[in-house]
């Protein structure tokens, strides 16, 4: 989706709000002054002075209010925490990938790769993009609904039944994640082709050599300009955006699981999920577990013990 960003004074933003008074939206993103929607454009003005126009009519609509803000000039920064990132990495155009759900007993693994152009970095900062672990689900949903139309991305969802089949066949969770990351990145590369990113950054969960060993039997991303780092969401907004979109997909899927279960399912892998799994078994039978949980977690055995205790 096309998007244009303008920098305007608060007086001008108030003038714009009055202009769009008949098209204002009830719900507005965090940090915004107003949001309005025309037939082919969504306009969102922020307290910082940035005004985002999204949609097929964004250029024409933004044209009512003057010229777009100049593109950001990349700033020189120090190398990343893993020591091998190029200088100024945080200001490059990068594909970043991250995953959610690997430590949760209930629910799938969701992996997202997202492409952030250097021109869009100031906008994403304005929209509140940062590591999803620092945001609650409400903020994640609000931010994700906006950025999904700004950045090209690909979502891979490994549902519980398939996860359990792969795990039972001997595949490690690390290999599952590597295959998902690889597929998501390849799909984004296809989406943005012929454009090529300056780099690819993967939130590290295994050593680089192990990662490429895991994906050697499928079409794999070329190793050139591919970087791995822990806490990668702090090194480039592409990983932070991927983290938010992956969490958003995970939360949406969790809602569907709760609906199927007939009660609210908790996240994580603590005692509360043991109770929830026991409740599920008592309500629907043990045979439904593979659709809801990662069976090899110790929580399965704990839940069965709770069921036996309640029945006994």
C-alpha cells in the first residue's frame, strides 16, 4: 500500500482535523491527534507533527497539504552487539525475522519476516515500533494493524498438530524455527523483487552454522549479507516490526483456540496452563490435546496428573 509522510505544525494539524471533521475515526492509534478515512486514503496525524497518508489516494490527498518530508539521511552508528554488523546498520534497508510462541504450551509458533526500508524508519519509530516483549497485547494489536500496510512481510504459522507430528518424528524445535524463518524470508524477497535489501537480520536462536545446516535440504537464503544476533529487535526496526506482527498473529490464533476450547486459555508454561489443560481434558477428552498444545512439554504430564487427582 502506498504511503506518504508529511511534517506539519500543530496548528496545521488542527486545521487538517477540522477539514476532515466529517470523516474522523472513533478509534485512533497511540500517540495520534486524529485519524480520518476517505474513500481511498487513511490519514493519521501524530503529536510529534508527522502525518501519515495510506492508500491508493495517498499522494493526491497529501498533495492538498504540501510537499512530503525529506528522506532521512542514514546516521553512522557503532556495530551491533554481536560485533559483526556494518557501521550504520540500524539505518539500512533490512529484512528482519523473529518468532513467537516457542515457549508457550498452548498455541502455535508464528514466524514473521518483514522488510523495512530506510525511508520508513522514522515513520515506524513514530508508530511506536519496538520489541514486542515491551508492549502489551492491546498496543501490539494497535501498532500491527497500522504497520501491516506499511511494511512488506510474510507470516508462517506452525499449528500445534503439525508441530507435534514433526516433534514426534525427531525434528528439533530449532530446526522447525530455522525452516520457518527461511521460508518467511524467501517469501519477502519474492514480494520486494527486484529490489534487494541491504542486509538480512535473524533474531538468533541457534549458531549460524547450525541454522544453515537445518535448511540445507530446501531452497535457502544466500549467506551473503545475512546476520544473526540475539536481541536483534534492538539492532534494527525490521526485527522489531517482525516481532510485533508475529505476536499479533499469535494473539489472534490464541483467541481462536480459546473460542474452540470454550474458555480463556492462558499463555506461557506455568501452573496456570496445567490447570487449563486439565480443564480441557475434562471437558473435551485427552484426544483433543494435540490440536491445542505442544505435547512434549512437561505440562502435559502435569495436566494429566491433575485430571487423575480430580477424578479420583
